[in-house]
């Protein structure tokens, strides 16, 4: 990551690594924590909630929800979450507003809008046309703080193809207030994080390159 930042002439602290620990046991998270990793990403609310409970003694460990969040799961994770990358509907924003008010008293949650750039119907995320409405909904809530945009490009074996989508996300950010309004760009995974960093990613979500392949069966949480 450091090398990718240098190559792009970006500062060493311009992007933050989120270690995606889904499917791995908490022992693996503890090992990464022991060598200094603090930001972890999970895809499933229940798994995140269980891991957060098991590791609640690590008070400076930051949980990022990077999977689609159903409104009925907000309550499970609202207290432990540092950042939610996948806001994609006004309904979710209003549920967050309501639940967070109760659970987190006055501490707002940092959120990003997940943008579906490939217009893939099977994928979650708001279409580029829907961004304006969601920005307004977030700004109307005192319990969410909108900090940026996130995307998962369509599946491809060619990281250069992903670049096109990363560039598109940057353009959309510029069309919606620029870096001062939306400082964070969450993009890039094991396959394409170097390309994402070259295109301006500030949060990269890397699992396999850090932890190896995910166990095919759900990991025991012990
Ligand atoms: C699983 C996942 C990742 C990490 O994927 P790797 O290819 O293992 O790096 C990143 N982002 C999201 C949204 C994911 O679901």
C-alpha cells in the first residue's frame, strides 16, 4: 500500500487500510491488532456484532460495516460501529437516525453512500442519479455524518477495467461537492487496491491479501 501511494505521489497517510475479516475467527483479528492494525471490515451484521462483543476490550479497534445493511439489523450493530460504507436508501437513513438517537445518545455515525456504478440489478447501492436525494437525507439527520462514497466495481479479472469505475466514483464525488464535502472514497479490494489508490481511494478494503483465502464454511467465532 505504501508503495502504491508513493507511485501515485500521494502522502503515506492519504489512504487507510481496512482489514476485511469476514469469515475469519476473532483470533485472526487479535493477531492483526497485535501488530498495529486498527480498522476492520465485516459484511454481515450478526458476525460483526458477535466479533465486536468478543473484542470489546480493544477499545481503539474500529469496526466498518462494508456489506449491505438491512434496516432490521441496524439495532444489532449500531453501538459498535465506527463507519458504515453501504448507505443506499432513504429508508435506511431514517432507520439509522431513529435507532442511533436511542443507542448512541449524541455520537453520530460516519457513513458513505454505496454507489452502484455498473447499474447491476443484482447489486445493492444507489444509482448515480439517486445520490442527490441521499445526500439531502443524510444532511437532514443529526445522527449520521456523510463522509464519502463507496463502490464495488463489476467483477472482472482485469484491474485496469476496475480503474474506469474508480475514476467514475471520483468524478461523482467532484459533482457532489468535491473532497471538502465528501473526503472519503472507499474503493479497492485485494484484486485492485493499487489501481484504486492511483485513482484516489482513501479507504481500501482488503481481505484475502492479508488473511489468505476465506474458510468456505462459516468460521467459528471462538
Ligand atoms: C469481501 C469484501 C472485500 C474484501 O475482498 P478481498 O477480495 O478478499 O480483498 C472488500 N469489500 C467488500 C464490500 C467485500 O464484500
